[in-house]
C-alpha cells in the first residue's frame, strides 16, 4: 500500500532519472562520438550540431547535466 501512495510516488521522483533526460544524455554522447570519428567534415559538423542541440536541451531541462562537459572534454582529448 505504501508503494502506491501519492507521497511515496512524489518522494521517489527525487531519485529516479527521467526518461527524456536519459535519452538526451545518450544522444549527446553518441552524436559527439560520431562527430569525432566522422571522415567527412560536413558529417562531423552535422553530428556536432546534433550533439550541441541535445546538450542544450539537456541543460535546459536539468542544470546538473553540465556534468557531461568533463566527459566530452576527455573524449575529445583522447581522440586527438
């Protein structure tokens, strides 16, 4: 009964990741990686544009998505 109470549901939302936020995070990482490994500069630019838009949407949704910045910096540093 406690699992279905409204208080439990609201309290549980503080710890659960939201599905759109997870999708945006994975889209940022995937498109950034594809941009780094693209052979064509046009394709790389397109993938980085997708990554930037997804990152902007993720940060606009939750500001703590700025935690992706160090991950992206390390990915770029390892690729170079």
